């Protein structure tokens, strides 16, 4: 094989794309365009590969969508809470961090909640992630002195303010920080 042939092959060779690359690309598209926007052909074009690459890693689109649910559930529960907790033991600071992370993950969280309205598997993933998050928020509130019932009610209010922020965008400064202070008031 000549050097010229090797160069020509290198220029036409497609990149190797791993399963995780497909999942990450689909995850970004889910956040940007919602569940219905996750299209194999568009993802292949974005990754610079053929649809055959997709079928090397996944049996079909539903398998990719299940992988997205798994990735989101892991990020939403394990990774998000680990990042929020960091090294602080202060429950107020943990709640502030959770709220700040909520703003960062808003596009994907919104997409998941909309998907959950018509897909039972997505609904279960959202329900599972919300239970974990609510449990952590309630524990922080209990650490601040609220009784169990009050802590759970306030945790639900905090999550609803968070999710409602996606659907009722405001004008001006973000009121969530002030809302957090209201929820923490005795």
C-alpha cells in the first residue's frame, strides 16, 4: 500500500464511536429538543458516522431511550447529590447547592418531565429520582429543626418551585433564591 493510498483511506475513514458517545449525543438532543427530537439519523450525522454504527451498539431506538433514562436517573440522584453535598455538612448550604444545580440541569429535567407525561418508563424514572431528591431535601430541613411532616411538605414545595420554574418563566431576577429563604423561614 502506498503512502498516498494510506492518506486517502485516513481521510475517508469514519471516526470510531462508542456506545457512550451515542448516549451522550442523544442526551444533549433530549435536553435541546425533547424525547421526540432524538432521531438516529440526525445523531449519526452529528457524530459523523453511519446509522450502522448505531445498530452496532443498540438493537433499536427504544434501547437507546432506556439508556437515556438510566443515565438521567444516575445523574439526577447519585451525581447531583454528590456534587451538591460536596464537603459541607451545613444543611442550608446543601439546599442552596441543590437549588443551583437544579438551574444547571433544568433543560434535561424539563425534557424528562415532559417525556414522563406519555411514557411510563420515563414517569417511573422521574418518580424514582424525585423520591431520592425529596428524601435528601427533607433530611436537610429536618437537620434545620423542622419536624418530619413539615420537612416533607417544604421539600415538596421546593421541588415544585424548581420544576414550575421551567413552565412559568419569569421576567427580571430569578426569584428562586428568595423562595428558598421563604421555605427555610420558621
